[in-house]
C-alpha cells in the first residue's frame, strides 16, 4: 500500500478530528479511505437512481419529468 502525506485546511482537519473523537472512525486515515470509497461509488448510485427515475417516467406512472421529481425529493430537506 502506498503511503501518502496530505494536508488539510483547518476547518477540514477539525471536522476529521471530530469524527475520530466521536468514535465514528478509529483514525483520520480510516475516515479518508472511507470517503474515497464513497466518492468512487457515488456515480454508480447516481446512475442507479437516474435509471429508476427514467423507468418510472417512461412507465406512465407519473407525468412529471426528472427535474420535477428531483426537486420534490429535495423539498423535505429544505423545510
């Protein structure tokens, strides 16, 4: 495994330390590895959601477009 040395801005370092202090992760290294894994799989998740939206849209289940469905999915987060 290749070892790397990286630097973080103060706010990012404080956030990383808080995750470790809260025992969410054993170390900052473990947390960074998990964030990288999440970033790698995020496009797959987005493609899966997009395919589900398109299938629903094309099935006649709804007359709303992708943009409308997506906007509705965000609306509870903004309330």
